């Protein structure tokens, strides 16, 4: 994509900016849609209707909320550390935004074709931790502080199972590039990694159960990384009011929200790429069969977003089903359950891939 | 080498999502560990007891509604029983039956809120909405009968404000049929959910002797394993005619007397209340609910104490009459007030998140605590 | 180890059970309504805003005395012979001019205690519940049908009548019109 634009425009900076606009648009549109979806899903799960007044079934509600947020007075407590306080939301948002740079939405639409894509995502998403800690510390609010402490402990812990699963997948695929991983799972859903990958043989069938476990672990630990129920303890509203962003208001608060929803989709995208074939269609391409080649990337984009949204829906579904864990139990789940299972899984996948 | 650190004082409330009103908890914490908890009350003080001295006897009833506003029927019930005892009047059978049905419906409604908020505090918001849906049904039954949804002023001294609505019996039966599956659903969705169990089992264990020493009552006491229920120990109205069990905490998933036990006792009590309603609803005798209401309520000199089993525990009214139209003194023994005392005991050594779970399982209503 | 595996299994299984329930609810119709557009039908005994039908009020002050929060304020002036105030719908003869009948609905606790003692059933609760106001003073509902001048006139009439009567009897009776004494809280 960058190359294409560079050829077209011939200016590095302009091309780079244009490339950056695409994920930004996606993240914004997704956040708007995601918040609406969350409201509707929660409402219908609770036998309610949710927003109904703004537009058809309230689909403009988030836009209206955004308008409201933009108009809000920006209140900063006197005792807050203003510099950190102002930087924090930007940092959190940019952390989740930067992850989009390497996500291949389709074979043609990806920001940067870095070879170490998955590694980059893991690294850049840790930026969020710094932002959260800043937010919690600078606000000078005890609830924020507790929330930030919890968030940092949680996100850092849960990076380990995430990394272990990613490691086993990388080991299996032999590449760090998200685009290449997606390309390998082509042509039919049977070739997706969750079904043992594209290589046909005994190992494929042996891999299937462990792939399911791996996908589950990755899903759970990414859930924790984006602070969703049952791991939403950093912002547990019944304990810590709103956790690390208790003191924020207006658009700064909105940035945290954007980041949260951006992250939700980002981690779903990673799971989709690693296990569910990335942008590959499960049933072949319509464009190919009628011979209209330019349709294929659009179809890929559609499949990618559809798969991502499905996972986001599952995240929401879980959120509106489960209570939340306590902070020590959260650590128990991570260190005593997920990490041993992930390790075992890593070893078994390693052995199988040697077969 | 131990690092010398300071403890932090965290004010939870009076504006906080899960202090159930305007309770302020002063937590002394070290990291997330609770060192001590001090409840501060009084943010909702409305001088009920002083007010009552200036009111005539019937006029006090609307005020009793506002004590435990989630169980107003029970509050009315206790007060009218006390005054009736003072007056020494007999009330018609029909009134007794209707009162018991109302009190039990109210118990279910109140337990629904208790369970729902306990779940919501722990993070399960969906069961909250499901339970409130069913509570609405009960409130509609009340609204149909007396016109109000929360503050009924329904039970009067010697009778009731309104007779039941012609549709009441049918709708109550409908409710029972509709409500039983909800309990099962609740158990599947929340009660036996692993995360919920983890959050509540072995948390805030209240040993039975501590519970008795603190004077706890209601589900808090029964959760600790003592089957004490005023309906059985000191039957008022016509409770001795009905067959019901008194569920107690058994330590099914943890230790006896933990948060989960207190929670589960409420779930089981709803079932028992349904049983009482079922026994009563078909046997409501004919009669006039107004016939025994005295024209002028002027009890003789004397004192009286009457207690009822409110959803939150033993609610007692102590009334001194000096022979006037106004009571000389009305003292309320509010169950939540007594139950809240154990808070400090239960929270020691737990985490901040557990405070919420414990508070939820004690199920306090600030209207009653502060009066 | 067994406990460990059981915990893992329980954790996943109970979550799935919960998810099944919530998924089922995703397709059950909503139980809520779109409030300002759709309104529930209130039962006929519903207790909301008070209304006083002044045509029937005989000014007996019973409602005011029953009210636990003293939010009804009634002032009356006795009629003089020759004035016909009409009769109420259930046949009671009116004898008092109600010069003031204020209900401070902001104080009212909707207990309905005022409704029962009324001999003519003219004070009752309606099903109007949407009456929010921006000004608290707007909650003071004045039901008296007489204008200020009229009530002043009635007062003067009555005093005159009293004076005349006193003069006639040469022995004035110390009587004042029935008045509500409002205990302030
Ligand atoms: S409803 Fe109750 S509070 Fe309201 S005016 Fe009547 S007696 Fe007073
Ligand atoms: S009780 Fe009825 S008739 Fe008497 S003053 Fe009140 S409204 Fe009028």
C-alpha cells in the first residue's frame, strides 16, 4: 500500500500520511460502530432495546455522544500532574493505533509490510501500559492509582501467555510477518491454522486439538490485555468507579474509549490472522470465479472485518455474561493456568511440527 | 528487610457505585489489602423516630415505608402489628392472609434486589436486569392493589387500605409460574458460575458465634448456619399455619457463613416464599378488610415490642404510648443497622474487591440504617 | 492435580452455560418500552398527582388533618345566611367558603391518607405523573376557585354579619373562622 502510494505521489511523507489515514479511519469507524454494537448487544442480552432514538435503532447514538464529548469542559484537578495527565490518553490511543500499522486487512490493504509484524504488535501494545500508568498516577486520585496498578500488573502478566502462543504459532509457520501468515492459510477454511494449517498430513490432524487450546488461551489472554470482562478489574466500575480514567472527562476520556475499542478489534485481528486465516475467505473468492480480479481484495477486506467483528461480538457476549475476577485470582488464572497450559501447548506443537 | 511504607486511607462513598446508597466506608489499605474498615453512617438521616412522636398512629405508616424502602410492606407489617398489640384488636382472617401474601411477595422482591445488586457489584450486570424484570412484575402486583410501586402505606392498623384487586389472585399465580424458571436460570447464570463462586466463596466468613454476638439476623445470621427466623421462633400473624423451611448456609462451595452462603440463603428463601404464597393464595377467606379499622386510634398507656421477619432480618418496633393520639416514642430495631456492624469484622485481611462482595452479601439499605 | 483440572473444566463449562443463557436472551423480545412514545397503562388505583374537585369540597379540613406532612393548607370563611353555596354531588350542603386550598405537591408523599377521610370524595389521586417543573414554587397547587378579591369580600361579609349579629344580640360571640393550623416540620 505504501509502495503503491509512493509510486503514485512520489513523496515519502505524503504517502506515509495517507497510509496512516486508512487505519485511523478504520479505528474511528470501528469505535463508533463497536460502541453502538456493545450497547445493542448488551441491551438485547438483557431483554432491553438500548438506544433507539437517534437514527435507525439508535445507530447515530455514538456520533451524538461524540458531539457531546467534544463540547465538554475539560476539567483537570488542581493537584493533577498536568503534563502526564495530558499525555496519557494520547499515548494510550497511539499505542492501540500503531498496532494497526501492520495488520493486513486484505492482501492489498496493509500499512506496512514489516517482516516482524507480530513481534511489532506485541511490542507496541506495551506502550499502552505506560499510558495507563501515567493516567493513573498523574490524576492524583486513589482509585485511579489502584486501577493503574492493577492494569499494569495485569497487562504485563498476560503478555506472557500471549507471547507463548504467538511463539508456538511462529514456530509452526516459520515467519513473523502477519501478511505471510495470512497468505499461508489460503483457499479454504480447512487450511486455517485452527484446523492445523495448510500442510496436509498426520501432523495436521494431531494439531487440531492443540490449536483449539492455543486459540482459546490467546483469546483469554488478549481479553485480559484489553481489560474486558471478566478481566476488567483495572476499571471495575463497582469497585474503582472507573479505574485509571476516573478523573478524565470530555474527549480525553473519549480517547481512552477509542483506544479500548481500537484494542478490542486489534487483538481480534491478531487472533484472526493467527488462527482463522487472516483475510482469506473460507469458501473461495467470488472475484476469482467470475474473473474480476480487482474484486478479490475487497472480498478479503470483507472477510477480515467479518471475522474480526465476530470475535469482538464474542468479547461482548462474554462481558455481558460474566462477573469479574478479583485481582489475585486474575494472576492465578494467568500464572497457574494459562502459562502452564500455554507452555505445554508450545512443547506439544513443537513436537508435532517435528514429526 | 521490611520496607517501611505508609498505609493509605481510601474513602469509599458516600458517592460510590456500590455502597448501596450513601454509606461511607473508610478503608485503611496497604496496597489492596484491607487493614480496617470503618462504616460511617448518617448521610440519609431523616429523624424518623422523632417525627413519629408528632404524628398520629396512622400517619406514622407512610414514614415506616421509607425505612427499608425495598421492603416497605414488611415495615408496615411490623408497625401495624405493634400498634394492634397495643390496642388489643382482632383483625379479620382475610386481612391476615392478604398481609402474608404481600409480605412474602415483598420478600421475594427485596431478595431479588439483594441478589441482583450483589451480582452487579461483582460485575455481572445481566442477571441484575433479569431479576429487576421479575421484580417489576411484583411491583405491578402491588401497584394494582394499592396504587404505589414502592412506598405502599398499604397495611393499616386493623386492616388494609384497599382490598385486593379482582385480578390479583390470577396474576399472582401467573407470577409464580413465570418466576420458578427464573430462579433456575439465575442459578445457572450466576449462582454456580465459577467466577462468581471464586469471588464469594470463602470470602467474609462470619462464624456463627460472632454472628450471634453481633446480633445479626435474617439471611446474614442464617447464612452462618443458624436457622433463626422470627416467622418460626415467634410466629406473628398466621405464619404458624404455613409449611415452609428455613434455609441455612451449608458451606456448599466454601466455608459456612461466607458470602456465597448468605447469597444462596436468599435464593432458597425466595423459593420458600413462593411456597407460602401458594398455600395462602387459594385460601383467602371472604371478608371486609376495613371492618376492624378503629375509628379513632388512641391506644391505652403502655409499651409494646413487636417484631417481624423482614427480608433483611428481624425488624422490631418498640412503641411507648402515653394514651394520646400520638405515640410517645417509636424505636425501630433496624436489621441492616445491626448487620452492618459485622462489616469491620468480615473485611479484615481481604482485598478491596472483597469489600464490595461482602457489603453486597450483607444487603444493607441505608434508609433503614440512618432512619 | 485433579482439583486443578476440575477448576479448569468448571471455569470453562460454567462460562459456556452462562453464555448459552445470554445468547438465548439475545433473541427474546425486549421487556422494556420506549417510554415517552409508549406508555404503560396504569392500573386504576394508581396514586399520583392529587386533584381536588372544588365543586364538591365542603371545606371540612379533614384531609388536611390526615396528611402526615401537612402539605394541604385550607382556609375557610363561614357563609352568611342567604348565600347559597349549592350542594355537593352526594347531597351534602356546603356551608363554608373555601378561600384557600393549597396543596404543596412537592411535599406530598403520595400516601393517600388525605383521600380516605374526605366525606364528599372530592380529593383524589389521578394518574398524572409527569408534572416536573423548573420552579419549586410552581408545585404549590392552588385549588381554591375564589379569587383574592372574592375571598376578601367574603371575609368582610362574614365579619359584617358577625358584627351585625353581635349588635343584634348585643352580646358578641367570640368566634373565628375555622382555620388550618399548619405545623411546620
Ligand atoms: S397524599 Fe399524603 S402527603 Fe399527599 S397530600 Fe395526601 S395525605 Fe398529604
Ligand atoms: S376532606 Fe374533602 S371536603 Fe373536606 S376539605 Fe378536604 S377535600 Fe374538602
